[in-house]
């Protein structure tokens, strides 16, 4: 699901996120990723994976059409990949694949997270559950942000688990009457690297989350489950912290990639950008999805310090350029594993690939 709202309003975006002089200094970025061409794509759809859908009331080949947009965590010395999968009807569920080396994965036979006959069905059916992002809490609970799509409105939702297999749904993040029907998605919680674990961290006494597509906004929480949108005190509107930029790879929209990583120099947000139909980066086809990086102040998470002028990964392989949606590298999974960084991404909304950065 790609936002339909952005195409007609790209010309209205302000330029207050245009590059600052600091964008030329990129010693804060996490770069040097190399696509593993010898193996990619590492996950492809399969018609043999069958699941008894509780809502449809029948067996479905739950990942026969596409697999895409994975999150990843390190658990018990292995990489666990939580990925979006689509059946023939384009309903999305989340599958789980496990790897001992971060490259070769074994899929679990059934999805671990899916629409059911529960209180969230009205938000999750029939579009499904999409685009997971996972971090840990200090007590080892896994915090999942995902998009619930009812076929009309995307809603950023949250769930928790102790084992990545059994999940408790907590409902929409924007749960108040004011925002419950607002289009929202892609929640990237601020976290830090602790060993090989990515653990949510408080800033000035609050957990923080970047979210949205087209523009990015923020929310805060005391417990990682209940969130409050950050609003402008005068206007009562959500505070925008990152915008598309006319003339750049992200001229159409911006959307969070993995979690936001707290570092000494600030909060690193790897984000996905889409190229507009015009007033864009002319080196890329229109609507191309590629990824850039932004740095926010570690004490003032709303404050943008720096932003890369160009993408660090973009579609240049056949399986990235042609698929369900052409010209897409959509990054969403990032782990530190065996001394290296592994970046997992969806390709053309159809398959999953990996790029590796040596430490």
C-alpha cells in the first residue's frame, strides 16, 4: 500500500527541511552497505505456505503473491526476520524467518501476526497488517509497530510479545477521537544498541517515536504502549519534523525506515524517500523509492541537525526495478550481528534483499 495522498500535494510542501550546511558533513551516517548480490533476493513468495485464516474461514496461501518490508531483531544468537506477506487477494500478514548467519533464512510455515476475529478486525480487514518495526524494551518485551489497513485508511498500531511468536494487540497508536481516523503509519521508536540488541531508550524521561508518510511527526510515551502525539501548543496540530524536498530523491514523500538509532552525535533516522513526478531528482525514475539518512538532536528529538543530500541505496537490480510496484528499495530492518550491520529491505514490493556493512 502506497499513500495516494502525496501525488497531488507535493507542491505545497514547505522548504524548511532543505539541506543545511551540515549536510555536507556526513561523518554521522551509517553508510558503506554492500548488497549481497550473490544471494539476493534472500526471500521470495511461495505458494506452498498455507494457513487457516480465521476471518476468511478457509485455508489461504498467505504469501503466494509478495513478501516485502521486513523488520529484524537478534535473539538467541540468530536473526529473526518479521516480514510482510500478501496472499492472492492482497491481504497482508506477518511471517517469521530465522537465520544463523543473517543471510540464509528458514521461514516458519504459518504467519505469526494476522487479522483475526478480535477487536482490531475493523481496522485490519481486509487489507491486513503491514510493515513491521520491532525493538525491545529493557525487560526484554518486543514492541511491534505496524500498519493496520482496512482497505480505506491506514492506522499505526502497536503490539507486544515475549517470544516474537505470540502477540498481544494494543490497538491504534493514535487512539483519541481526534486522530482515530487519521491516516498514519510507519512508527520508528528511538532505541540504542546494547550488545546486539536494539533497546528502546527514554529521552528526557519519555520514549519517542517518529512516524508518518509524506511528512514525519512524533509521539511520546511513558510505557511504550500508550502514546501521545506531539502537537503545536498554538495550532493544536501535529508537529512536522521532516518534509519532502523539491529537487531531491525524497521530493514526493518521506517515511521512516527501521527504528531511530540513538548515538553520541544524535538520533540517526534512516528513512525512505519517494521521487516525485516532477520537480524531482532527474537521475531517478519518477516514484522511485530509495533511502536517505537524517540526524536529529539527541536531547531535542524534533530538531533536525543534518540530512544527506542523496540516497545511500536505490533500485539498480532487476528484482528491485520490476515487481508489484516498480523501482522500490524500501528499507525497514537493521541489526548489528556478528560484528556487522545487516540492512534488510523490500524490493519492488515483491521480494526481500539484504545489504551488509562491515564494522
